[in-house]
C-alpha cells in the first residue's frame, strides 16, 4: 500500500447493530465488522453485550496494524475481540503477505468501556499494548514533555497517524488523525451523544485546537466512539438504553466542531447542559 495524496470520502451509510427489544430477541453478532476500505475496519460492540456499544478502529499499514480501543467487556466468551482481530489480520495478510506483522494497541482514553478488552491482548505475540492511563499514554506519545506537540505513529507505507492530547472529557484523552482515510477519531470528546465534560476550560481549548488542526488537513469524517442520540434534533436515548432503533449516523463533520465552539463561547464560564441537533454538551459540574 502507499499513501494517497488526499483521502476520498467513501460512503458510510452503515446500518449499525443497535440492540434488541430484549436479550432473548438478540440475534446480532457480538461484534459488528465493517470494512470501510481494504486497509480500514470499523468495529462496534453489541448493545446486548454492553449498553455502551463502543466503536473501535483497526487500521492496517504496510509494517504494522493498530487497534484503537478494546471495548467495554473483558470476557472473550462474551466479547471475542482478540479472535475477531486475529481473523481480520490473518485475512489481510493472506492478501498482503509478510513474514512479520505486529499489532499496536492504543486508546482514546482510559474509561472502562474503552479498555476492558486489554487483557485479551496481554499475551498476544508480536503485540505492543500501550496503557491508556495518563502516565503511560503520555510517556508513549511524548505528551509528558510536550503536551501541545503532535505525535506520530508510523504504520508503514506512508500511513502515519497524527496524535493529539485532547483533554476535557478525560485528562488523558487522545485524538487520532488518519491521513489515509481522512478520519478524525475523537473518542468520547466529540460524537453523536452526551459529551461528558469533566474539565470545561480544557475542553474549550481542545475544541479550538481541533479546529485549528483541521484547517490544514482534509477531514472526511469526525468519528467518535458511541451513538446516544435519536434522529430527533437534540433528543438522546436514556442512559443505559440497550435498544436504539432510531439511531443517527456515527459520522459527524468539522462543522460540528465549529458549532460546539460557538456553544462553548455562548455558555462562557457558566457551563450547563446544552443540546445541539446532533449532540449534547454535558458538563460534569
């Protein structure tokens, strides 16, 4: 593979698995696998397994693959993440043979619904698992020395992720930009749902930084890790909902970052819950 000069936005009109009226009605796979392109896979955990139903991202480069986040369930019998990733990597290697092909496991932040599956990769050969906690992740990216720096993770073949420290939702939050697809992977910082904001000033700075960053990069989609909204403007599903038949798309746009910034400016130093059409600002205080 070789890096394209500019990413092309492929259709992402996916009908994501969205839960069942009851557990006995569940017929969905434990993990939905969507191959966005030959080198990019989006995974979603079944809401019947865990109501958070997070999204995960598996990206293939010429020299190694990276898995971003490991989901909300530790037990492989309920959430066979490693087996799924192993099968996807084996299939990719059938089409792109290599003698050695390691896996790197990174995270968007250390909340439990993004790291629960880490243990499945602890003893996996040719695998580097980077902890999501502040001290470990920041040291890996170099943010402990230069928090405003842009770190780079080279997957080979010209696919080099750009990584930003983006606190606000969590102090250790990381956003990834993938120039191959144009994806801006924002974790729980920006997604179609309740944006839980633990540090309001840090969140405001993060949104400003993301906007500035995207001014010089082509972004096809802004992709977070959950869907919690309905298709009705400003209306979310109740917390812990396990059946969401009226979900909107996962993908947002750079324009949503600008809308968030305008709302943050409007709220000023008096943050409160503030619904927009596609998401809700949800400060902790």
